[in-house]
C-alpha cells in the first residue's frame, strides 16, 4: 500500500501541430484556463512545446531538441521521496544507463515549486551529482501543461518529439526493493531504441504533490462568459463548477480523492465548498462523495428552476438561475437556488 497522506510522504497535445516538426509551435501558455490544464500531454502524441529559462537565465525550448531523446523530471528539494531517488543514486544511474543507449540524450529537470528559488534546486542536484539544468516553472504552467502531479514525475520524449512514457521513475515507491526495482524510464528508452512499443507507457507517478502556486488559478480565471465548456454549458456537471471538475483540478497527487494536504493549499472558500461533500467525516473527499454532492445540487436546481418538468434547464430557465445568483451576490439569495 502506498503512503499518500502523511506529512512526509505525499504520493505521488499539445496544440494542433501545423508545422512539420512534431513539437509544433509553442503554446500560448497565458491562454490556458485552469479547467483545461489536466492531462493536455498525451502519451503517443506530440509532446507540448514549451520554453523555460534555467537558473542561469539560459532559454530552453523543447522543439530545439528534436532529433534527441528527451527526459523530463519534476523535482523539489523539500520532497523526501525526491531526495531519496537522488540521494540513493537512482537518478544518476538512470542517466548513465540512458546515455549508454542514446549518447546525446537530453535530461531536463523542472522546478514548479512556487515558494522556492530555482537556485536551491541547482545546489540540490549538484550535491547529488545530477548533471541536468534546472528549468524555472514557478508559475506552474508547464507542469499543468503536462499534467505533472508529483516529484518525481517522469516523461520520455522520443527523437521525433512524441511523448512515449509518462509516470513513475520506477516500481519501488517505498524504496524497499532497490536492487530488484524496474526503472520505467530506462525500460522505455530501451524499447524506443529497439523500435518496440513502450510497455508500460503510462504509470501512476508517486512522490510528493507538486507545490503549485495556489493563487495561480485565481489570477488566470477566465472572463465571465468564457467558463464551463467542458461538457455542455456550465461545465462538466452542466450547472457550473461541479464535483468532477473539483477532483480534476485539486487532486494533485492523483490518488482519486482530495485529501487534507491538498485541501490545506486551497483558498478557504474552495476548501469549505469541497468539505460539504465529506459525508463520512474523514477530512478527505473522494470521487463518490463529490459525485453525490453534485447530483444532489443538480437535483435541487432542477426542482427550483425546471418549470416545464422536462428534466433539464432551457435557456430561459438558466437565465432565471443566473439572475438569482446575481441577486445572491448582492446579499438577497435564499435557499439552495443560489448554489454555485
């Protein structure tokens, strides 16, 4: 069983490519909405291009490395699991094994820890003899672009720019089987070099949840009228910010629930909303609880606004709901009708 919810251990396409290069053009990262971030990178598809500066100020653009095998690795010196894989030599041994297969491979580490200067990661890698630039992603946009959830989270991109593997560094999440562990990254590189299908090509990353900037979502919140198009009007639940969207957005370690560590990083308003679904009182909210909350909320909205009884909201009925919401924000909302 993986350790996911302790103070020490937290478990763990890109644009349509019109150019000849598989990497295509750099995405306009400023245009990414928080609800569009999850899982944009897809195994088997061109890896999303990006440009980041390393800690020395040198610019690195993924497309510039076409023709070389690229390994991306998310890091955080404060993460005990990230420290373990570097202190124990797993990362350096991985790089050595890959270089024996693909001599010109490129190893890029990515620093998405919003509260920490990249220089700390530079010193950290030097301490553990890891020779790779540290790319500054403190705004978290590349991390979200790739759906990176943990440190370490690994990605292997082949010479044509296709993402071939994403997930854990190995199958030893507790560090109990150092000698017998399978390094998924080395495995993927060997299979790519042999012209084989990578298997497994997608695993569940383990480690500490990446410490993304909790205020980034608020800063990038889209203008009114541009929200909630994931499934029909109003988002995945059909009525706005639904339970399924909450799980997609806030389950940063990918364990299928929003736990206490993840809740601690959220604005109080969002935290209170999520905890409404905690029916068993364990301080965490899973998919079933969120789904039940969303279904109950939708039913309340239907009971109040579905005047013609057809089981869905027409444009006129939705407008009545929006009018009530606006009234609620002015302090005259009543009952459940103003739920958002």
